[in-house]
C-alpha cells in the first residue's frame, strides 16, 4: 500500500507542478500585458483561477499524508496514553465518512458543468468542476490508507514524509 501511495504522491506532485507552471505563465503574461507591451488578455485571469483550483485539489490528499494541512497536534499529542492515537483514528474515519457523503454531490456538480462554458477561455466547466471530485477522492484515498495503516499496526497515524524526503 505504501508503494501505491508513493506513486500517487509522485503523480500528484507532478500534476501540482504543471498547474503551478500554468499559473506562472498566465500571471507572467498578465504582468507583461499590464506593465510593458500590450493589453493583458482576459483569459489569463481565468486560467490562473483554474490553475489554483487544480493546485489545491491535487495537493489536498498528499497534504493529509504529510501533515501539511491544518492540524491540532498541540492538543492531541499533549494527551496521555493511547488518546492521541485514538483521536487520529477518529479524525481519519470522520474524514473518510464525509468524503463518502460528498462523492455523489461532487459528481452531480461536475455534471452540471458540462452544460456551462467558461466565458473567457470557452472551456466546458466540467473540466473545472472536476477539481471538487479530485479533492474528495484524494482525501478519501489518503484517509482510508491512514485508517488501514493504523488498524493493521503499520502506521501510528502520524504524518509521514514521502519517499525521498527527509523529516
């Protein structure tokens, strides 16, 4: 399972990098257009927003794994005995349950986008709305992996660093 998550991390990081690169290109065109050479194209602002949504959606699950999301470690880890482990397990179960409840609405939201188009780029909005589904599935995968790891004893539920990164 760890190998699969490491591959998923690498894919997510690559796609996050591509989204970030797209944002950099769009913002550079905006800045040059506003300050130097020509009028900034309208589509650059829309592309920047799209890139930001993909950046967040693709990075959400891996952030859960590495502990880069907002955490309450000071409270949880200050408790005695097995309580911190139990709180990490409960929070992972609640996260997975909420993701499962949100799958159908996210799918419906994405489908609505197939009937809408982005005003500046002309792209179908389901290509943007899919980011909500990506975020939910990513969180679900990583929360389930944490639950399985904790229940099988292969993980204590504390944040991990992906393969190749130091703590």
